[in-house]
C-alpha cells in the first residue's frame, strides 16, 4: 500500500446532465457500485456530455441548530435544519443544452423563416415543417425524395410534433416548456419545435434521409413529428419555466482516485440572489473566451436504502493499491 494514492489530483471537472421526468421524478441514477468504470468520452444513456467546466464550487446552505437543555443552558444535542445546497461553475463550451441550463428558463430554437415574415426577437413565422416518414430514428430522419431538397449537410434541424393545443409539459423525451393555455403560445403549430431539445446537425443527406452527427437527445421522434431547419439558439432573460436536470460532475484522476458528485435533481438557483450570466476569460489580449456561468439549487430526493433526504452523493473511487485511510 502507498499513501501517495490517497491524494486525488485532477486536471479539470467534467459535467454530465440527464433529463428529469417532470411528472414522475428523477430517472438518471449514478450507481457507484456499477459505474466505477464510467467512460468520460462515451457516457452511458441517459447522461449527456457537456464538456469540461471551470470554477466548480459546491456550497452547503444547510444549518445545524443547537438544542439547549438544563438549567445551565448547555447544548444537549444538535439537529440539521434548512436542508439546502448550491453549485456554481462556468461552461466553457456553448451549445443548446449549456445555454438552456445556464439561462434556467425556456430555451428556443430559431426556426428558418420566410423572407417576408415580420421580425421577432425569438424568430418570426417559420417555413413549413416537413413531416417525418416511417423508418426514422434518433440518428436518421426519413423525409422522402422530394422533401429532402430543402436541406443540406451542416444544417441544424429541430424535430418534434406539431402543437395541437396540448397543455402541460411539451417536448419529446425532455420537458422543454410548460404550456398552461393554448392562447399563451398563440396556438402556434410550430411551438413544440421552437422549444424542443430534439435538435441535431445534418452530417449527410441521402436520397431520402437526413443522417445526423449525433443522435437526438430526446430519442426517437414521436409519431406525427416533423422537421424544420434551425438557424440559431436563443434564450431570454428570466421566464416562467424552470429547467430541472440531474447532474454528474467528475474530477478525472491524473493520479490518485476519482471523485464524482451526483445531484439527482438540480434547478436554477433560488438561494443566490444574483450572478453574472457570462464572463470573459482572457486567452491573449485582446482575445478572450466567453464562458457561460451557471448556478443551481439542489432539490432533495429520498435514498431508497434508508429513507434519508439527499441533495448530493459524493463518491470516491480509491486508486489501485492505495491505503484505505
């Protein structure tokens, strides 16, 4: 045995997120008994790799209250009160999911619009959607020989069902927004595709299909789904909808053991009053990188082994041959 292996040394922290079932609760589980060989470059479903993050900071807001007893007013016991925790960090990669998590509210796809459409901050009236055909999958969208001509390699596409006055959570596979009334979204048939996380980039166009560079995050498109070209992503300051995801943060070992932090449920921070949305990190003046700052509150879940209320699981996988303590 060697004590040298007791000191975890990591280069950076890697972030992985998985969608929460907004109706039934968290579905992603990081099980240290089964996931000791978690592959950082090929995470198992439903985890999505969001790249390296910087300035990762975990803060406990829980308090321990003293219970006073006796004539001397001495502390006789202690109890935990006000269970809470927060995490803060910076995404160095920009993508749809990174923007949605950092923004905290509804995140929108800017659908390609007709040149004659009126201007709008989140995109105007879009070009007509192209219905999917049978045989489509999360990595291949079958459109047919005639409809395929409107797309080319490199295009961003949003794929989801029409909005047909549904209320509640919308978005295939991942809750992307919550609709209280059809009138709130102007009965827009394209609304679900405006907010869906089922977005991909076209790698290749065949005679009938769009082959994507990555599988759609929400999985196989739902029956009746259609495709529209997207030009960009846009989020808006604040909003009624709050993102909710499971988070896994891994300090990859350069030497020593691996440390993992699993949060079953994260929501935009309600503890920290304010934070900067973006920051500029200097590369070589005047050039800098724009980082997305994110802040989350951990929501409690119940551990099935003993019924304890849990905010985060911190796992440590000791290095081979290292001492235990």
